[in-house]
C-alpha cells in the first residue's frame, strides 16, 4: 500500500525549496523503488488568500489522512495586518496541536565542508552532531490562564502559565531516551529546577523514566548553563531534551553553530510516528521568487521523513550523502558561500543533489 505525503509549501521561499525536495523525492523513488504518493494543500498566508483562514478544514483532513507532512514555511509582511488568531503561523500551530505532534527533533549537524562558516572556531565545532528533542505542544506556550489584565491601580499586567503534566514529560523523555540509545548513548535533560517547580517535576519524571534505559547515560543541566555550554564546548552534547520554551531558544542557538540556519531540518512526531517535517528557517520573503534560497534544509527534512515516518533509512542515508557530496564539490548557495566556492541558485542546487543521488 502506498505511503501518503501531504506537501504544504506555504509562503515566501516555501514553494521554491519544496519543488527541489520533490525532485529529490522522485529520484529516491526511482533509485529505491519507493511506493509513495504526494498530495498538495495550502497553509499559512497562501491559505488565507484562498480560504480566508491559515488552515482550511479540507487541508486539515488531508493532514489527518497522510502518513507524513512535508512542510515549507509560512508568513510574511503581506499578512502582518491579520488579527493574531488568523496569522499565517496559526496554521502551523494548529497542525501541531490537531495531530498531537508533541516531539520536535532538531538536529544540529555540521557538515565538514562548512566548518569555516560557523560563528565559532572550527576546532570547537568540527564533527558537531547534536540532536535536540523539544516538547512541542505543552509548557508556557499553551498553558492557561494567559492574557493581559488591568490591575486596580490601572496598570496593565501580562501573564502566562508554565505547566506540564507527568504524562507529557514522560512521553517526550521516552522519545529522547530512544533517540540517545540509537546514537551516542548520552542524554542531557535541560531544566531550571532550582527556580521553577514545573521543571523540578520535569527532572523527577525524567529520572524515573531513565530506569528503563540503563544503556543511556543521563545528565542534567540548568538552561542558562546549557546555553553557555553550547557556545563554549558544544561537542560535549549528544542528545538534549527539554520543554517547549527552553527548546525553542536552545535549538536556534545550536542551529547557528552549524554556519547557516538554511542547512537544518526538523521533525515533529506524534505517538504513531506520523510526522511533519520542515526546515527550521523562515519564509525569507525578501528573496522569495529570486531563485536564491538554499533548498538543502528542505531536502534534509525529506530525508528525516523517510527515516522516521516511513522507516526508509537506506534512502534517507543516500539523500544525506548526496547533500554532503554536493557540498564536497564546492556548490554553495549565497547563505553558505565562501571564497573559492561555486555559487549556485536554488534550482541548480536541487539538480546537483539529484545528480549525486542517482549517480552514486
């Protein structure tokens, strides 16, 4: 039976980089005989333009019936005047919530060819390979009550609620332990348990869950120290697991260690391994339609999709190797360009990956 991918290009550079990922998918289907069908839908600003909402019921139904979603990017100044409840980003958040995509996997891998592009010294980041596991559907971003109220003296006060249930911590910890078991066998849980009761509970639950993973070395780190250590000695980490807000911040910090946010994919999974896969960069409306965008994060997101949702690890490995081979040949888009490289456009970079994939 065919596997089903829902393709949601979104806004800005989304359609351009998605086109290159789909070319790579076609090449992978040809080389490995993959039985995969692709459907298409609108999300974000594109959906607002056509349906007046960032995620239509029709697209949500397609998402529910897919085995995985390949997502581009949403947003842009065109929709800045939309009310908060109807902003393009709400489509992305609704997909995460409706599909219960609670586990966000953010790899920060530095391809050797890009060591000089990192903001840190090459010797600190050469060989970097970190996986950040972020809880995605709970914590302070979703906690209630929340809002802005006026106090008796007339001053306004904003408030949010940071809350996690044991079950939410337990299931994200399990994902992180399983990931560490398949990698270097080390897991660092990041919290602020010296100040916040909710993360004190987080630490207790993670420790309890570790009893089933004697082959994984568990450590703990306060989030402020973790941020410092990421820029001081990032290679000390293998897998990191943390809550929604801390994970949002730390994963972007780790992203810049690799030289360009344009190189990094991500996966958001539910308990059935149905996932949404997307590059971590934004819609970059300033270069949309100019054939300048780096499609490699979108292509690497496709590789993650094949590995985590479809169990096609061999095909995923081949796509990642093709990306590495392309970089080894000196091809670069503008965001990762360096002296002596061959500057290429979006379409040319996608073509180069296809060529390496089919002629490996």
